[in-house]
């Protein structure tokens, strides 16, 4: 299997996975990069997987369906271009001879889903949309802090080797914030250096891994005393529970420059 992050817009990645003949694409906000990839590599698009309804994730769905006949799969409770197969936790998508398990991960949007396959060429693979980013997480446009924390806990419980395919190249800005939260985190400092080197060569920082994110991502580390202390130092009104810590971190990140 070949995994390709196709750049689109300012900082999106449209993920293509293919076996040399057939392909799937995840969150195709723009059809043209996908069609060019299919033509270049002589691929037949078998399925389109959508994580949530934002325009930069669904803008190319109709054109790709019309051009290729690919089946569209998306979250049951979100407005995805019809027709599409409506999915929720416990459902599965079978494509390329693989079974992708659907996970409900509300927070960024109310009905956001992720797609997890336990074995793609020997390693698990996760398409998580805008729920989990490398070093960060999505903004809470429709969900609550409690929902997003539960969604991130669900993803953090996946095997450490799971490749994390986020849909935005936000890594460097996220890590700048993470350093403000945990300035003494040696793993974070090393990871930031590696990611800066990749971007200097115009290479993607993704995919990351669950193991890596648990070492550097403050939104997966809200229960650690140092992270909670940083949140309370930033906002003394932070609620003492883990949801309160997460909410303070998310609000802090929203305003961080």
C-alpha cells in the first residue's frame, strides 16, 4: 500500500491510499489534486471517506463521484453531499481489501468520525480529520470540551504504532504552543527540531503516531501535573477537573500567537 498526503489549499492534506490499482481518498476538499494523482498513477478510485462536513473536506466529493463512480462514506449526522453511506461508531468501511472501523469523535463538529484500520502493511492506520493534529487538536466549533477530551482519549487508546493521518499541516504552530505549556519537555524539543527540518525541505510532518503524540501533544497530556499546573497558571479560574484543564488549554491555544 502507498500512502500519499496530497497538499491542497493553504495547509490541507487530502490522503490517498492505494495498492497500485485501486485507491481511496479521505476528505477531498478539492477534486483536482486527486484526479491528477489518479491519472498519473493510473488508479481507479474505489471509495471516498469523509470525516466531517466542513467545505475544505467535502468540496471535491461531487466531482470525484461523478468522474469515477466511487462510493462515498461519511458521518451519519452531518450534511455530506448526497448520496453517501451514513456511518457511526461500530460501522466499518471495506475498501482495498481492508476494513476501516468507524469511530465517533465529536468535538470539532457534532458528528465527526474517524477511520481506523488495525493492519495496513503491518501497522495500524488512522484517518482522524480535524480531531487530532500533531501537537494539537481541532477547535470546538460544535462540540464541548468534555466531548473532545473523550474523543481524544478514544484515539489515545489506540496502539502506539498507529499512524496518525491528520488533515492539516499545523504541526509547527501547534508545537510552538506545546512548548509554552511544557517548556522543559525534552521529547517535545527534539520532535520540534525534526519537524522544523522536514518543513525546511518542504516535506510533510505527517503522518505522526499515537506514541509520538502522547509524548508531545498537550491535549493528550491534560492529566499530567505539569500540564494542569501550566493551565492553572495561565488562568487561575480553571476548574480543577480534567475537563476544566482541557478547556483552558483549548481557549489558550485559540488566542496564542
